[in-house]
């Protein structure tokens, strides 16, 4: 289980490799949501779990 800070760090790492549009497509998460997480650096525990699951499903 990924902590909130680890989830944001992983998302920022992926953002360095992929464009925001590619991440939206691969993770199936809305662009505004990903953009907000990246901009604020905050994510809830439930959403961090969701993000972790989506990253594993996408094989990233």
C-alpha cells in the first residue's frame, strides 16, 4: 500500500516519462484530477490506493 507522498512522487516520476494526455489514457483517470494532484501535491488515502491499483493495471 502506497502512502500519499509515495503516490505523488510516483505520479511525478511518470509525468517525467509521459505527457499528461498519455497518463490520462493509460491510467483512466480524468485530466483535471491528475493535474490537481500534480499541482497541489496532495492526494487522499483512497485516491492513493486507486492510483496504485491503476498504475499496476497499466503496467507502469
